[in-house]
C-alpha cells in the first residue's frame, strides 16, 4: 500500500511539472507549426521530392584575385528558389572567423530571388586563401557549398 501511494505521488509530481499542451514552447514563444517544412522523405526512401524548394545559385565560387593584406572584400551569391514551396535557409556557416555571411531570415517563395552575402577580412592572412561557406536549407540535399578564393599579397610588395 505504501508503495502504491509513493508511486501515485511521484506520478502526480512528474505530470504537474511537464509543460502544457499549448502552442508555446518553454520560453513562452510560439512554436512553428510542423507543416511549415514539408519533408516528403520517408524511411523507405520514397516520397515526392518535386514539391520541395530548390536553391539555384548563379555561381557557387568566386575568386577575388589578388588583394592587399588587411583589405576587406565582399561578394553576394545570388540565388533563386526554383522549387515549388517556400525556401527556408536555416543556417549559413563559414570555415573561418575571417569570413562573415549574411542571408535572408524569411521564407523565399517559389520563383523569388535572394542573396547570401559573404565578407572576407584578409587582415593577418597572406598567400592563397580558400574559404568554404555552407548553406543549410529545407532542400534536398539540404546543404550547398559556396567557396571564395583570394591571393593575399603584402602591401609592401610580394606574397610574403
């Protein structure tokens, strides 16, 4: 009998500490509905991928050529959502702290255009530089690799 009471008390304590079934998360912010990102992939590998968004970049690589050490340069990688549903870019990350991306935080409708801007600061860098920029979105595949390159030269002349 004592064990049943203890179990009941434990059950009530745990159930009262769980969050309610509302549409807000534990931070009090509204949850994003599950149907915002429609992923037709299944465990069987079957599904209608034709309804997914598709990110199509005009170019995925840019060569700045020769730049002076300490110079900051930037490029905008232009893209179009060539798919059939809203494109959501979840994250854009870089391979180095000297490279900073910016990207749209709102959904891109089918047929609309956008850009991923990448800035490179060559301060303290010399020689050939190649930096990767990884775009993660609700596409299939879900990642696209962008790349920038530059030959950073000493402002007083030479590569070293």
